[in-house]
């Protein structure tokens, strides 16, 4: 399954990000999308959408591997977790606090997952902050159920579509509804970027495909976004955005038609 990056990034920047994507965010997204395209189990795009939604939430929208508590250093992270059960230094001096896209804790978990992906995470726990390693941990953990015993196929299969319940893959039901909304946003972006004409440079009305991709994604997001809005002001902003997009598309089409009407028709000499 190939994903048109230009359309995907445009759609994702509209929702769930609602902002221009920073370089780090695009790098993180690119790493996950590229891994998915070569992943042997990439049969259900809902799995990819939920992994993206999880990373969006767990990294605070950064899409870069993080230390627990978004600490900027090992020393700061140690201070944050010093009173937690896994916060004491091991005999080797390392503290196995949360690191990565989906933060793993405890030495045994670092050992188990490190052995699975062929990386020594016990002696080098900060390798979980490496973008490639964090991506591999994300995929193996969520597809195999390494974090809580629950896996993606438990919630997304031929008879079940449960982005709310899927939060149990990571953390029981913490922020489950919110993350389900992110899932729907990313799923819409994936669908827009996979459309049969996703590689076409222009739409039938001359509008760059990047805009129609974003519009397609936005149309699939209304229900999910409304479910996550907590303020009437946010709802008003959504309405204004939708109206603005509609006016832009209508105006662009009218302008194109006017220009075409003014062009002289070609006549044989």
C-alpha cells in the first residue's frame, strides 16, 4: 500500500494537527509511513491510522521519540520517575523509565523488546530514542500485543472496528475517546492519499490535488472532530474553517471557468 506523501501531509496538517507541519513532525510521520509500506502485515489501514493516532498523543504531537514526562535529558527524566517503582537505578546504572514513541518501562521489557528487534536496549536504553528503533518498537509492540497483551487485530478486523476500545493496547482506556478522534483524522488522510487519482497533479477543476486531498480528508473528519470538541468556540472555529474552504474552492472554480470563457478558441488556418 503506497501513500502519496504530499496529499497525506496536506490532509494531516488540516486535521488532526490544524497547523503547518514542522520538520521533525514530517520526519516522524515519514519514518512510520515508510516502515508501514514495507511491513508484511500492512493489510488494514486502520492499524496504521491507530498507530499514528497513538504516536500523536503519546509524543504530544511532536512525532519524535521522547523521554518520560517529555524530559529534555536523562537527568531530568530520572528526577521525574525517582519515586516510581521502575525509577531506581539498575545495577548497571541505567534507569528504565519511558522512552520512545510508545514508552517502554522496566528492565525486563527493555530486554524482551530489544531481543525481538535485535537491539541491545538493556545496556543502551537510550537507543529507544532513535527514530528507526522507536518505529520498530511501535510496530512490533502494537501488532504483537507486547505492551499490555492486547494487539491491533483484537480491535480492527473483519467483524470489529473499535478505535475507542483499542486504547487498551497501550493504557487501558486513558483518553480513549480523544485518541479515537485522532484515529479517524489520520484514517481520512490515508484514504485521501490512497485514492485512485492521488497521483494526479490537477483535479478536474484545475485545483491542485493537494487541496482536493485535504478537502476529501476534511469531509471524513466532521464526526470525529465534533466528538472531540469541548468548547462552542472550537465548534465555531470549525464552521468558519469549513465555510472558508468552500468559498475558496467555489471561487477558484468560477475563476477558472471565467478564464476559459475569455480564451479564444483555436481555429484551423
